[in-house]
C-alpha cells in the first residue's frame, strides 16, 4: 500500500467513516423503510453498548446505586 494513500485515509478517517455510515443508512432505508431501519440502528446501538458494558467488567449495581453513592 502506498504511504501517501495511507496518510490520505488516516487524515480523512472520520469523513470516510461518516460517509459509509450515511450510505449504509440510506441503502437500508431504501430497502426496509424508515421504521425498520431505525429499529435496526437501535438494535445495533444496544449491542454496541452491551458489548462495551461487558468489556468494562460489568460494573456493580445500577443507576440507583451509582446515584446513592454520588449523593452520599
């Protein structure tokens, strides 16, 4: 891979990433419709956050316990 091309990709990473996400959203909207596309996106975000939660060691307690510790 050419070094200049790699530098170009790294400099434009977010532009390429958001462009690809927009393309994927537009194609899925055209195929499935808006409601199903939003449902697919919500499930994808839920999976991402559950995976992030599992990777970070599953914190003890929930939101209520966090708030109780915060305000005490």
